[in-house]
C-alpha cells in the first residue's frame, strides 16, 4: 500500500519504490518529482558532461570533498547521492 505524501511529491508510487530500493529521501523525491525521468538515461549524460559542470552539480547537492575528486569519482558520488 502506497502512502500519500502530500502535494510535495508528484508520484507517490515511484517515491516509495525508490525508497524501498535503498535510495535517500532526497534522491527519491527528486526523481519522483521529475515527470519524464524514465525517458532520460542519466548515466550517459554524466559521462558526457565537463568536470566543471559535475563540480557545480556536486556543490548544489552538497557533496563534501568534491574539489579533490576525479571526474569518475564525481560521477559516482552524484549517482550515489
């Protein structure tokens, strides 16, 4: 049975599935609120982006130690957040 999380989430079922899969509340909410998230393959997009762009995103989501990370480590950290 899915829970109703109020107006802040667009897709409660997707949120619950992501939480059960072990994702954080923040990541699950971000994905559940993206209407076309299934259409995008974020794995391909991250590899195609410049390191500066990845650093900016890492700063936005609060990844600590991002300045010392390689591009590959930044990609991993962003995906795991």
